[in-house]
């Protein structure tokens, strides 16, 4: 049942189509398919040349208000909306990211939709899929190995070990790997230095997988990755240590997007897996490009709330790809609004009983977050449609209160989605609202010019989207910015890493915080990906496991069936 649902049951009998048939439904010929079993396939990048002159469809992004730890159904809405378009005889493709193993076995859980709006085969998506994440992990760690080997072999590049920013990665959350010493033992075991591990989903290579437009672009981006600096302060790149070619070889197949299908047999690309509160949290450019050339509507999911995922998709992904969104959908739920009122505390796991009780007052008092996130989206000049993702316990009075408040904010549409219970049929009202919004003339714009000084860019994002009064930069962060400027590497978009659970940097501050100071503790340049990350307080690139990890419920039967995943 949908989280928070107590009465409705979803249809569990899903009849999957062969993936070649799904591909054919949007015009992908067999010669462009690389089958990975009967229900999933990679799409060859050769198709991009064949599609160059194709007229592109409408580009629709899906975002949300600041979510609770339970999630608000952003993936479900993305999938349900694409199926609803099919009900209306429109050709549509949904594009989502592959969930990280750390979240699946840790606290966040699976990310393939829910109820009658899911992507299949769901088990594969949440586990290995086609091995893209492992390719990124292997390529990343190969690069780290070559870097340390160069230092070990006499350090001909004069690399300063203290300046190295490149870390090894793994897909599993493990707080004990945040800080490690390597090269311990005898002289033949390497040179000792302090480093750490990060998750695969936060790595620059995963971001590059998201943003690269083709193999040539992939190779160029990999070559420009900055791993550290010489003792004179000059950048050391993958090209310098002669590993760019090998890394590219490991990632050439991972760049091909994965084609799967929804509950109702419509096509869905599941590709790339950068985490949204630190990196991009967006589906890949190649997946979206292929989808745009083959469909009337592309519904592409962004990471977490509008202040994070949507902003990064607009200012970084769309800027790099040249995409111009036609509309953006923002997902809200009664339970998230109740949380933002301060009446209800939501932790990961089972929803508290208070969520199932009618509380119109809490819904209205928590609306401040919704109001702010709608304002945030309006900054980009794109039509905004609100989707109320319905739960069984939602009452008509609560839904009416949300609609009433939303209509006063000048959005371009509002609809209740019941895709969890009834699939595409439950998303038709939303699809019709999106169709109408896509006909509106608008002027898409970025929040800031790319040549704006880094600190000023951070200030604009923080003050305009988060509501911060001031931004406080640490001495270390300021030194990094000065270095990037000196090296003429500072004319890049900025990707802010902060909690996804609040508009501020403090996850406990719900609703619409005012007057806070945003602390920026560090910067890191993702020169290959093409952006600079600003790290706010308490952000870890290697999460830890919760007290009771979700993975303890996962098992496999003697027949080989995975249980406890959903």
C-alpha cells in the first residue's frame, strides 16, 4: 500500500511487454538496442545521429516541496504522468535516475514509484540494473590507484599529497570509511597519507555520466577532472596521470541510457544516479535528448525539493544541454504540509498515526513551504503546475484547503493525482493541466549568469531560493574560491550541497525559515563535470547507516526471488 494508506489495494498483476516492443512503440529500431534480458536494454548512442533532425517534444520537469523522510511521490508522479499521457493518446517518455544502493539498504529505501505507477523490473533497478554504478565505481577507483601510483613511483609530476581531492568510492553507506589512512605497512605497500571514501552517487564521474552528451564529450570531461595540485599550486588532471583513456573505456557502455517500462508498458529511461542534495540528482542528458526526439512529452524527474533538484536542473543541466523546459510540476502531499506546520514529526519508517487524522489547520499552517517553493520555481519563468499526490487518508476538506491556497498563488494549474491507486487513469487531470501549461508562451531564464563571481552566485541562490539573510564563508572556502579565480577556473555554475529536509541548512527548521545565516564550509571544483560544489554545514559525502537499516529485511528465497525490498 502507498505509505500512509490503510484501505486501498493496488493491482499486483503486472504483465510486462518485451523491451523490444516497448522500444518500437516510440520508434527505437532493434539495431539501436542492446538487450540485457527480456525486460531491459541499453540504447546505443548511434541513435543520436539518426535523430538530429527530429522535432523535439515538450520538456516537463517534476520537482516537489521540501520533502519528509517518507518521500512525497515525485518518482510516482513522474511515472504516473507519463502513463496518463498515453491514456490521452500522447506519446510520452519518463526519465528517472537509478537509486543508490546506499539508500536501498540504508534508510531512504527504493525509488521506482509505487502502487500502480512503477517502473519494472523494479528489483533490478534497485540492485544492479545494468551495472552502470559499478562501472563508475571501478573507473573512479582506477583513477585513485593511478594517482597514488604516480606519487609512489618517484612523483614525477611533483604532486602535493596534501592537496589531493580525489577519493575512492563505494556504493554502500559506511561511516567508518569517511576518514582513513592508506599506504600503511612496509615501503612496498605505498606511501602513507590521510584520505577517505565517498559514495558512488556523489562522485564527479557520476555527474559526468549525467552531463556528457556523447563519447567525445565524455572523454574530454574525464580528461579535465582535477585530482589535486602540484607543490607549486598547478592542477593535476586525469590527462596528466595518463588515466583518462582507461577511465573512458570503463564508462563507454555506462553512458548508454537504460530503457525499461512502467506498470502500463510505457517507456521509461533509468539512467545515471547522482544524489540530489549534494550533486545533480537528475536523469542524464543523453536519456532526455533521445526521449525528446521520440515523443510528444518527456517527463524528467529532478532531485528532492525545488530549491535543490529543480534549481540544479535549470541552472546546470539545462544550461549545459541547451534544454528549455516547457513546464514544471511541483508535488505536494497533505502529510508533508502537516510536517511543515510543526504539529507532526516524521521519521524514516512507519508514518505516525497523526498523519491519518484530519487536520486542516496543520495543512494550512504548513503551506508556507509550498508557497516558497512555488515562488522559487517562478524565478525561472516556466509555467508551474501543482500536483497533489493523494493518499487514502486525505480528506476532502484537506484537499480543498490546499487547492484554495494554491489558486491564490497564480500557478498555471493544480490537479489531484491518484496514480498510485489507478495508474495512468488517476493522472489524467494532471496530464491535462500540463498540456494546457505547455501551450503558454514563456521565457525560460537562469537564476544567474555563469560568469558571476562564485560567492555572489552562492549568495543569490541562498537569498533568493532558501530565504537566507546572509551567507558566511569559512576561511578555507574563501581560499578555495581565490585559488579557482587565480587559475581562471571560476566561471562555472555552482551546485550547492545542503540538507534536502529544509530550505535552510538545518534539517530541523521546517516550513519557511527566515533570517538565517547559511554557512558554507568548503568548495570543490568538478572541472570535468563543469560546476563547483559549495558545501554547507554538516554535509557528508559518505552517509552512515541508521540504527535499523532497511537491508535487514531483504533476503532471497531458495527459488532465487528477492523479498523484503519493497
